[in-house]
């Protein structure tokens, strides 16, 4: 018996495949796509949660106070509004806010998932407040309340071997984050800095420092898997003002 005959007999004995049900196929494809979108959304929430945790967003205090509105325009007005609304809620870290200063844009840059933007504002009672849009605002016009995450005070974590610190200065905000989409941002501790050089294994990037907020930031895709970066701050003449080491949060 030839190979062709054997193949033909096996094919004849094989069960016929069931007819394709187009309705079943459409429903199944929709379910797969839906599950994929849910998984991606959960991954984005985990990334944002890590950045929120590193900033201490949402920790509560129990002192009640009042706020004074600030007349602004554009995104700063929205940021002021959400922070003031937050401060009016009972038992939040915004209680006792007093008069809110004008929010300053620390940084805004594109990531693989969208725009990352970060604002900081202090108040007459010494509160340090912030708002963040982590890939939910497209960077045009003004963000909505739903596109911002915000808080006041709280604590920050700078590493496993560093105890949590109460937020008392805008300089404490920011950091270096590596979970699949590395980025770095913050406020220069040297007011005369005009640039900051970011260096690590495979990383050598120079970022501009904003003249208004002294903020800086950028996505660093080349830093995937790099546990820490060194920041060197330079003045307009290129003179070194000082340096910092930023360590990626773990967990």
C-alpha cells in the first residue's frame, strides 16, 4: 500500500470538523479583545498605583479647614479646583489647606501610553499638594477631574533602606520609576539649574529644567531594568551644581 493510500484512508476515518459558527466566532473574538483591554487597563492601574504609593497619595489627616479660590486659567485652574475640592472633604490630607498658591507645572512629556504631567502647589498653611495625569489626559486643552489624581501632604518612600518621610517640601516629590516604562521627574534643589544630566548603564540624557517651577522630567525607555540613575544638575554655563541618585521603588 502506498503512502498516498494510507493518507487517504486516515483522512477518510478522521471526524469531519464542525462547521464554523460565525456568531460564536464573533462573540469569542469580542471576549478575547475585551479581556485583553481589561488586562491592559489593570496593568496601567498597577503602574499608576506604584507611582501613587511612592508619593503617598491619599493618606488622611483629620483637621478641618477652609480654602480660598485662585483665579487661574487652563490646566492650572482645573488643578486648583480639584485640590480645593479634595481639601473640603472630611478626613483628608488636604484639610486645613488655607489659601492655595498657583499650581506650577513640574513636567509634561509623552510616554508610550500617553502624556505624563505633574503639577505641584503649596498653600498658606504650608501644605504641599500635587496633581498628576498618568497617561489619561492627551495633553491638549484642559484635563478633566477624572483625568487627574491628586492629594496633599502624606508621606514619600525613597527606597527600602530609607524610612518614610512626611511631605513638607515640593522637592520631595518626583522620583525614578522603571516598571516597563521607565521615567524620571522632579524639582531641582538648585534654583539656578538650567539642565540635568541623567546617567546610568546605557543611559546618558540631558534634560531641560523649567525656569518657572524648576521642574524636569522625561520618559527613559533606554533605562528598562536599570535600578537607579544619577542626576547631575548644571547651570547655564555648564558648571556642576550638585548631583542626586534616584532609586526605583521596589514592589
